[in-house]
C-alpha cells in the first residue's frame, strides 16, 4: 500500500514531537507493508519567517492531494504581535477549512498505567473513555463579521457565533454514528440558555436524534460540562459540541488522560484527514527535550484508523504506547518508579535539559524521578512483549483467574514476569526442565485486621522470601513478605492454586480455599 503524507511540524515542540511520530509511522508501515511518500513542509511561524505568510498555496495544494496530513503545532510568542490575518494559527484554520475537515475527533482515554500520574484521583479517572467531537470549520472561529472597530471613539472587538442547520446536522450525525460503535450515549454541549445559535444547535441535534433511536441523548451547558468531566468523567461516552466549546472542553478532558501531551486528534469529513495532537506549540518547554510525543504518536495511530481504515495498525501503536509508559515517562506524566526520559537524542538548544529547567529535580507532583538506565530490548523482544501485552490485556478483562503460557527460556520467562507485575498480576514458574512455563494469576485485594507480624518466621524458597509458611490439608500456605498469600498444591513442582493479596491479617483454609480471616493460629 502506498500512501502520500504531508508532514507539517510547525513551531515550538511541533518539530520535536513530529520527528518521533514519523519514526513510529515508518516503523508501523515497515511492519505492515506500507510504503510512504512523505513530504515535509513548513507552516505557521516557520513559514512566516521564511516566506512572510503562514501557509503557502503550494503546501495547501500538496495537502489537498495527499492521503493524509500530520501536523505538530503552530504559533508562539514571536509572532503574537502580527495582524490576525497573518498569524501562524491562520495556517491551521485555513487547512481545516480548505480541506473541509468539519469533524474533529478527540478521544480522551485514561490508560490505567497513567492513573497515578494524573493530578486527579485514580478512583475518579479509572475506566474513563470519552470521545469529544468538536465541530471544526464553523462557529465563532470562522463567523463574520469579526474584527476591531472604533465606535463612539472607543475600540470595539467583535466576533460572530454562527451555525446553519446543515452544519449542525452533519456534526450531530458524526456523533451519533460514532456513538453507535461505542456505548450508544451522546451528550450534546451548548449554551442554549443564553445563545440563540446554540439554541438552534440543541434543536437540530434533537431532530437528528430521531434517526438514531438506540442512542441515549442528553444535553448539557458548557460551563456544567467542563465541571462534570473533572467531577465524574465516566458519565460521558460521546460528546458533541461547537468549535470553541470543543476546544475548551477537550483541554479539560486532557487532564483525564494525565496530560495534554497524551491527547491525539483526527480531523475528518473531507476527502482526506489531518492528524494532530490537541495541544499547542508549548513555547515554555520547546527545545528542552521534555515534550511528550505520545499525543502525536497516537494521532498517527488515528491516521491509520480513519484515513487508511487500518484498525490493526491503530491498536498496535496504542499497545506500543502502553508498553512505553509502563517503564518510561516524559516529565509531564512522570511517576514514582518510572524512568524519566526525553524524546530527543540531544536537547535542541544549549539550555539545560529536563528536570533542571524547572529549577528543581522533582516532577510536578514533587516526586523524585528514578535515575536508571533503560533496558535494551531487541526487535524480537519488542514483538514478543507486544504480543504478550495483548494476551495480558485480554486476560485482565476476562473472567479467568489463571493464565498458563507456553514454556519459554529463562530470559523470556523474566520478561513475562516483569510485564505481569506491571499489570498488577502475580507471575510464577511451574513445571520442570523444558516444561517450565509461566503462570499468571490475578490477585484479589482483601483487607483484614490484626495480623501479628512480630511472630513471623522467614522461609526462603528460590528467589522468594516467605514470612510464614504452613501446610494444612496438604496445601502449602505462604504469607509472603509483600503481604500476599499463596496456596500451593505441595512440592515438588508446586502448582499455585490460589493467591490473594492481604494488607494485614491472617486466614483459615478449608478445602484449599481461604474462607475466614482471623489471628494467625500457627505463630
Ligand atoms: N493546534 C495547534 O497548533 C495549537 C496551537 N496553539 C498555539 O500554541 C502556542 C502556545 O499556546 P498555549 O496556550 O500555551 O497551549 P499549549 O498547548 O502549547 O501549552 C499549554 C501547556 O501544556 C504544556 N504542554 C503542551 N503540550 C505538551 C506536551 N506535548 N508535553 C508536555 N507538556 C505539554 C505546555 O508546556 C504548557 O504548559 C500559542 O501560540 C497557541 O496559539 C495552541 C493550541 C493549539
Ligand atoms: C487554531 C489553533 C491555533 C487553536 C485551536 O483551535 C486548537 O486548539 O485546535
């Protein structure tokens, strides 16, 4: 498959993040049999500096004839004093309008790996999965008249929030169609209590809803919607809204994902699509090797999904992102126990890199990043891990409690073990010799009072250290040093038959099942 893609890195971190996203594009293409004809062009401030305008007609033409466009971000303080008509941002608005990309899809998904990296609480975030659909070629961004004029000797600034019913109907349809493939819920966000144009918005969305009886439709005012996505994001499935409200609401949704550096987008509706992160050019961190490239990388995933109809490639990229964040983080999503990383081999400027730039060696939540060397994985290991990641993802959402994997060599068993631990699961080896294989067990968390740790005995078994070990009815019961409990069928070649996580307490076993928790009877 041959695809022509125009790359517009733009300004600020745009160039840094696009460089990484193009690597992912190329790699995915190599693995899945694509060949790409990539055309790198300038847009925004970079184009103003070279040609005096934010977007050349020749670049626009190339974009119109490409299969897809990848854009970093445009703008920056350097160009802020310019007239509106020639500011960097005009390049983007012109592209959206000329390519007729009226629907901007912004998925805000919390990867469980990032729940603790967000400034919001894990219990609020977990399971959140919102698709914000922002109208992109109409509303106040494009409405006329607009400008600044003098009236009665005073300067007056004005813009026009205008939508016709066809513009509303087509974006409503996009939302209903998208929701049909999701959880069949659409929330339309407006300010119908104050603005006539959005009163029409509500009316037309409600009319169009009649064609989608299976969808549950609700309406919400924008001010409440911004509060609700922070208060309880799980209540939303698909959200549809105007150009400006969508811009604002999706930045709020970014905090569900942990950082705005995680939020990708697809702009569709025309002949081809444009893919860009939701964030801007981040001049405050540009050139410091700390920008998060994942929103742009996930936008490449969306390009495969929406422009090339290749969901497999999209899932592959998403899986790779999950694997990457399980060990490595950029500063904006840094968390305890992870390795802080930059995206460039060298910082682009002479400025000090990453942590020092903020005047502190702590991340934004005051935690010290772990200094460590990234493990070197071969291409084969990465594929093995990607496959394993898919298996563990499927296992974690299944009703099964035990997953037996085929026998691997000890190096791969260690890879399995490490990944299982990242999934919050237990991993152990069973069998002997060539039959030795990993078994992954889901753990249950149980809190019980009154364990007497002072009476502990320490037993050693292989690389595990047990606090207490007891055999009842032929079942070996181990209270591990980490507070978890493992039941074995007996030695040798013990088989794990049950595993529970306890934070404190003791237990009683009948017929190999933990049935009661009380004071340790054996101590
Ligand atoms: N699509 C586009 O090209 C957009 C361009 N802009 C332009 O970008 C410039 C800066 O605008 P701001 O309002 O500051 O928005 P911004 O999105 O560039 O930055 C907001 C905050 O988020 C952080 N941030 C953004 N992306 C990040 C990433 N990938 N990794 C880590 N942190 C990240 C920034 O450091 C900053 O603190 C302006 O010129 C604006 O017009 C703004 C929004 C969208
Ligand atoms: C035109 C952009 C610079 C601003 C915007 O609408 C966006 O954030 O997508």
